[in-house]
């Protein structure tokens, strides 16, 4: 019987290796940029066409290569970085395996031009599918220029699995930013389809962070620094006010190599304990410098996972160092000494407000009586709202009447409330408020009594539901009123948000936004929907709406639903923390007129129902 096991040809072995090293165009960008840095380049230019699918070209001014080295660089496991096994634990370079160019040339058409400094001629090589096509002397600038064309041209299945240009270019941006931030002393430039995306002159770390992530972070950065015999930690963390709902602007580097570590991330989040709302993530750019012998980077082909000799020690150093930096800059949990913790004081304040409301109502009712039938009349209810009323009024069946009356709701608010009995609705039509006691607990919570218990209502989530239904109806029926700015406002975004906004411009225009691009990352806002005009701080709410939109992209929502959700969550945060009795009643009225009053558009409960039997059992336990 013939032998079955055989040695694979080099071109097949290279294609198999490429499956781990070259996963998408961004993988090629990472390998080429790291090679340029290892070559001592001070100027690195990256040129991309079609999100790297047709062209990835990198030009550097590093030390260059001789003709022999240039040819050898395309062989598997050929490297100048290490010579023996012990060198794996004394790495001072980005690359070390010698697989990058061999893997890239196995799945693409590669052209290299390189020349060593001081030599008259360079060398030009063409490699396709691991096969050398040509090698000849040429004129070239000192350094190396590599062009990678038609990635995965010989593996159609892999090429078909690539995502859209938008997604692939986003991954390229991520790799570019990760490397550019780590080396602020190097000039970087990035062009995509003939357009300049980044032009980053050599600078210090703080300026490089601002160049890459946006000018808004100029006031957000807090320096951290700690040095011991074991480790040196330095970099910047963001102020809590600049935290975002998305993980993105977060970078860890070990010996200038970008890494991912959930364990170290947890340490940093622990330093922000009590400083951030739930599911908010701070900015950080943190560098660790320690003996290469105490880490192992040869864990994953991407080299973004690292094993530490004493990971817990690094964890504690990072947590303490970050906490100390936040304290030095007076970023600590504050105690609101003005807050009234006494329930009796709050009850007294409520009583004073009701007396004021009662006196206002008395004068109002007198004028209404003399006016001959000019009282407030609510609009006609739709069939759906009548069904809502029939369902929700059961909660309030049997509530005892109260003698005290409240001021009638303003006509701009809906009074189609399912909370009250029919006779209470009739009194509303006569200009008299509902006979119901509402109580504000503080921290955005309200209590509304029921016959057999009470409702605990969360103010912000209730507002989100109300605003979502309102915005969605406006968007779907195109009933949007524009507010034109007398003086158009210019806003600057980071490149990632600017790209997203460019794609959304046609749809945003239908919604009442008028935004004119002025360069790659700057937009001029000439008009906004009238219901957003009062927000102010255009760059802030625009970024937050884009952030919420990206979070909602994974929820299979229509554009209108996603945008209504984003704007509702942004607007709900702008509402006053404490509401008057009249405002609380108006909020409850509008909440229960919604199609789904139980949940906010992000799935959180708007209210919880408690009954007295449950309370009794809690006291007995």
C-alpha cells in the first residue's frame, strides 16, 4: 500500500498560513506598518483603494533592504528579528515570526521597491501566489514601497467573504489608529480612494491622541504615571464626563504593542467605580513598559494577546495608578449636601406647591366660569387609545376621591389618560384636574397610588417611551418642522463618526437636518428639526445620536425606528430631574397613551407595580 502522508508544496503551505495571518485587508495593513516601524521609518504613508481589496500600498523611509534580503523576505520564517529560541523572550520589535510577506504574497499580487541608504540603485520584485515573477534593479528612494494588489485574487471563496467597503475600511482605520497612537514621534498619512483621511505630523502623545480621536478630547485627558522596579505605566485616561456607551477609544500597549485584555480593562473600570453610570466606558490610552522576559507575546497570530508573568500585580498597579490620577485631578464621587434627605422636608415642599397650585386654580376657575364655557376640552380619542384606556383604568378602579384639586393641564400636553375613571375624565373637560395624589421620591422616581398598591415610575425611561412614539410618528408621516439657524454652526467629529454621518446625510435631510460637509471631519449645521433646536451643544448631541444609532444597528430596526430611538434617548436626558405635580401628571397621562407603556425603546421597564400584600409580606419576613 502506498504511503499517504506527504509534504505540502510551499505555495499551498503559504496559503494555509495566510488563513491565520491575513484574515482581511486590515491584517495586511497591520503587518506592513509594523515592518516599517521595525525598519526605523520616520515617515509612513498608507494608500488604500476600495477598502484594500484592490490596492494597499505602504511607503516608508526606513533602512531599506539589499537585493538578497528583499528576495529572502518573501520566504517562510525568514526574519531579521530573532536568531534563537531565547530571543522570543527578549523581543524589542513588532514582528518576529517571518510569516507576514510570505503569507501576503501567497494570496495577492505584490510589488516591492526597496533601496538601502547610501546605495545608488534599489531592487524591484514582483511576486504572485508565492511565485517570483520578476526581480530587477531600479531607481528608488531610500526605504521601501510595497504594493499589495487584488487581495485573495486566487481564493475566490475568501474574497467573497469580505464585508462591504465601509466595514473593511473601518477595520483598516482601527489598525491604523492603534499603531499611529503608539508612535507619536513618527509621521503617518492615510489616503483612501484619492482622499486624505489622516495627516499626522510627529508630536507628543497628547497631541497625537487629539489628532486621531478628535479635538473634543483636548479637555478630557488626565495624565497617569507610575514607575517601579517592575513596571512603568504612563498615558492618559478620560474624565468621566467624556465616557461613551460604546467601547472604541480604549487602548492598552505593552512595550508599544497594542493588546486586548479584559482583565486589565476590569482593573481600570474598578478605578472609575462610582464615577460612571452603568454601561458607560471611559477613554484611555495606557502604556506598560516592562522586561520582555516577563511577558509572552507568542500566543496568538495577531500578537494582540499577551501572557504576563504576574498578571495580578499588573492589575493592582493599574487600578491604583488610575485612581490616584483621578483623585489628583479632583475627579472623585461628590456628595450633594444640598439634597434633602428628610422625607418630612420633601412632604412639606410638596404641600407648599399644592397650595400654590390650588390658589392658581381657584382664580383660573373663576375666570372660566365668567367666560361662558371656555374650559379646556381634550381632543377626541382614537380607537387604540380607547382600548388603552379600557385596559389601564382597571389599575385605578376604586381610588378614593380627594378634596384637593389641581391646575388643569396645558393644552399642548395630551390628557388622554387611561389612569382615571370616567367621571374624572368628565371633570377634566370642565377644567378641573384629576383627583389623584402623586409623590416624587427623588433620583428620577415617582409614586402613583393604586387601589391595591402603587406604581413606581422611572421618569427617564417613561420619557424615552413618550418621545420615541412621538418622534417615530413624526418621521413616518414626514410631519417635521425645520428650525433654520440665523448663524450656521460648525461642528467637528472624529473620522469614524464623520464617515457614518456622511452615509446618513440623505436620510437626515428627510428628517429636517441640513448639514453641509466642509472637509473630511467638519460639518456646518444650517437647520435642525424644531424639536431639537432647544438642545444646544450641537457637536455633543450629534455625536451622541450617532453613537446611539450605531448601538441600535444590531437590533434589526428600520432607519426611522433607530433614529427615533437615538433621539428619544438623547432628549430624555435633557429633561429636568425634578418634576412638579402638574408635570408628573402630564408625564403619566402621555405614558399610558403610548402603544407600549411598559417598556422604553431600549427594553427597560417604565414602571413597576407593587401591591400591599407584597409589602405586608416583606414586613413579616
